[in-house]
C-alpha cells in the first residue's frame, strides 16, 4: 500500500524531495486540489483538420485522465504527497481514471463515485499550426463544498480563482477551510471568455500565498501595459507573484524573501502543450515548500514544463524525477557544447544537489497509450 491510502505496485518508495523539511506536526498531505477529471483522448501528428467527410489518420494517440488530473499527476510525479477531490462516474471511463490516479500515487480519499453520471470526455486534435478540442460532459452531481466538507490538512492548495467572491473569500467554502487550517494557497486563474477582466477577482489574493497567471491575464486584471508592470502590481497584493509569458519565460517576485527573478523558456519543439501550466504550477509549489531560492524555483518549473510539452497528453507527459535526472545527465555528458548548452549547465547546476544519485524511487513519465503506471 502507498502512504497516501491508495493501492500501488511501485516496488520501491518514491524519491521524496521534501524529506528534509518534514516534521511530526506537519500534515501528511503536501498538496490538495479539486476539479473535474476528464478522460482525455489525444491525437497528434494530424497534418490538417478533416473537412467534408474526410478521414485522416493520426501519427500518434494517447489516452489518460485529464482536467484536474493533469495537475494531480504532475505534482505526484514530482514527489508531492497529493490528494485530489473530484467526482467520478461508475462507468468504465471513470473506473479507468480512478485506477490510474491511484496507481500514480494520488490520494482519492476526498473524491466520490456517483452512479448514473457520465464521465466527462475530451478529444484533442493537434495539427502543426493549432490544436482543437471537443468535450462532452455534464455538471458535477454535487456541490464541491458539500462533497469535500472540511478538506484534509495539507501544506498547500492549488486553486483556480475563476469561482471568486468579491467579498474577498476564496469563493468556495472548502478552500476557506483549508486556508484557516494553515494551507498555503497557490492560485491561478482561467481565461475570461467575456474579456471584461473583472478585477474584483483579485480581492481573493488577500488569502493567497502565490498567484501564477499568464502575461495576458496578469496585464488584463491589473490594467497594466507590460508583464513586468503586471508583476509589480500583483506583488503588492500577494507574497509570491509569478507571471508566465510563453516563449519569453517567466518572472516572479517573492516579498517574503525580497527576491526578484526571471528565467527564459527552454528552446524545445512543442508537440502538445496540454498540462504544461499545471506542471509549472506544481513545480513552483514544490520549490516553495522546499525553501529553494526563487531563481531555482522558476528555472526548475521552466524545465519541467518544457519536458512536458515534448510529449503527448497532459498527465501522460508530466515528467518525474527520473526524466529530470536523465535530462540533466545528458546535458552534462554533451561534449563541449554550444553557448546555449553551456548557459543551461550554469543555470541548472543546482540540480546536482537536488537530483538523487541512486535510481531507486525515481519516477518516469508514462509512455503507454493506456498507462497504468507512471514508470511503466
């Protein structure tokens, strides 16, 4: 049995990057998340979208739990003890997602199964120039706060502020309970389809430790003209402000330490961006709980997200410490190298102190079309 309560077939304990920070009075759970789990079916290598009854064959295909599962799996593979609250159907899709998440080491104690409710399904099609998705689903059968009640004690919560309350609460009772129990709230926000960008959503930041929007969202909500100005505006509201900016990298300001940092994005060929933001958020959360310098947190998050976009599927592609160790070793083993490679060696030299030297317990991302284990 794994320590989070779900069954596991991993032969060895997983590498624990927070081992040095653990104390008897701390919660057993590092990260608690809530959201909707989808069955994701992803087609890649499609030359163009079909038209007029045309049938097109895809070069690649993957299936995996998606939606909030992308974040839960990303965090678990990085060694965070992760608990997920979500509704699951009792159909075959729901059973597959439930079983796969347990085998990834995600605790599902706060989740519920609901008979006669259809699992949400998303089909994603990636072409060379774009990506489109088709989704079928129904509203959750129960209010999240009714399903969750008082969430288990955790060191951190990752939360989407889209369901906000202008009065300054976190918008849902379970999240306020988690905050009052001492959890650090790491918040994100989704795209506003109305494009009104109601800045009252920022009132909730008074209860958050970190806010991690992308540059477009950050500028829109703060009414600023540059990602840097948006970062400074957010830093006045929340202890840790992070603004991601796609190919331009990410910037952050941590008022608890007085650190300001920026890191460039890695130069990679992206195959599927699904879940890259979840991987980035999980990595920042890990680095913050571990007490890493801000520059290291951002660089680590940029590396993890770059590793994810080079593979198919959100939770399938989320890297584990085995993938990180493999990347770092390949970089160090490259003879001489270009100026860019040398800059990477300098920027990521801190990995020598983080990457475990023994292979035991280092998880790798899933490779199978229907994946049961993250190191399969």
